[in-house]
C-alpha cells in the first residue's frame, strides 16, 4: 500500500485539474492536438514524479546531478526560460503586426481623405 503525504495529494489533485482543463481546451479547439499532447506528457510526468519520487533520483543519477530535487529544479528553470523566450518572440511579432496594421490603416485613411478633398474641389470648379 502506498502512503502519500498531504503535499503529494494536493499536487496530484492539481495535476488532475490541469489535465481536465487541457481536455476542455482541446474539445473547444482552443488548443492544438500537438500542444495538448506536449502538456499532457509534461503533467503525467509530474504525476509520476509525485507518486514515485525515486524516478527523479534515477534521472539525476543518469544526468550526473546530486539529488532528484535538483534535477527537477534545473529542468523547471530551463522550461520556464524557454516558455518566456517563446512568449517574448510571439509578443515581438504581434507588435510588428500591429504596427503594420496601424500604418496601413493610416495610409488608407489619408488616401480616402485626399480623394474626398479632391472630389470636393472638382465639384466646386
């Protein structure tokens, strides 16, 4: 029989909630299947490490890191920096796209105003 600490139960409940939300987002087509699978694998691995903490020590030994917790922290930091990079890159692209849209809109508005003034001048003559 496996006895769990209170923190393990809370983390597993959280993982179950996140997987439920991922599934809802997939069914609403707010998430692609590829992204869903990546996040699902991540959260299932998280559940595995919570249920069997010795798995993190196995990975730590394989990577040459002292403790399983250390390897989890290192991996978490790497993943967080990667996610921050992706968000930054997407934000930069959105800013460029918005700038192009605003410029295009301003040019169209200026052209429309110029054509309108030219028509008014033509009618007055």
